[in-house]
C-alpha cells in the first residue's frame, strides 16, 4: 500500500460547480466574496495581504544533545535587535518582530507574499538547564540558542561490576 499526500483542494474539485458559482448570482455584486473564493480555491490565499500579512510564525528546530539542547529559529529579514529571548521555569520564550519594508512610491506590486508582524514562540524543556550558561547567536537569518543541561540532568553511565 502506498501513501498519498492528502490535498483538500482535490476533494473540493469534486464539488458541484453550482456551489462555487452561487456567490456570483448575488444581484448586489459580491466582488469581495468572489475574490475571496477565487483566491482560496486557486491556491492564492495570500493575495489579500490585509488579512494574511499579520500572521507569521518562524520555523523552529529543537535538538537534544548529551550535554545541551540546541534551538534553531529561522528569522530571515529580522534584525537581531528586534529579538528577545527569555528563560524562566524551564520555559524558553523567543519573541520579536519582522518589520515590513517601507513601500517605495512608484512601485506597482504584482504579488506580495512575505509575511510580517510580531511573533512569540515558547517551549517547555523537560530537564533542568543551566540558565546562567545559555548562549545565543545570530548568523545568516538563523538564531541559534544553546541551553546547557544541569549536571543532574545529564545522562550518567554506571559500570556494572561482576562478582
């Protein structure tokens, strides 16, 4: 048996065309509804940047190593001064803002897909961390936070003696 990725648009394509045409029958002219339906069902959900531009959540990878956790956050276009990192009660919180560039006069955009706005991500770590040894670096749009484990949280190998 092979796995097939589920695509909700494939199922919607099987719906009767009358359903999609019903908003066009509005005698009062529902241009906004038409545009919303067209954008959504043709895969252009970000065409209306007034609705989607404020939604942005950066991608995060969290890796556990023997002596530390390493958190990597993709923050393209974010200034390091616009990022704040806090650690309290084993909860790492990373927040900041990706500021929108000022539109130049005379530019006529054909498409605007990049997202902007404030973000906040919080992660609970399962073991005690040395909070005074946490280190953060920012390079090429990637924020890397290293959280060293406390001694009691590090794995210990115990030798079994044969008698």
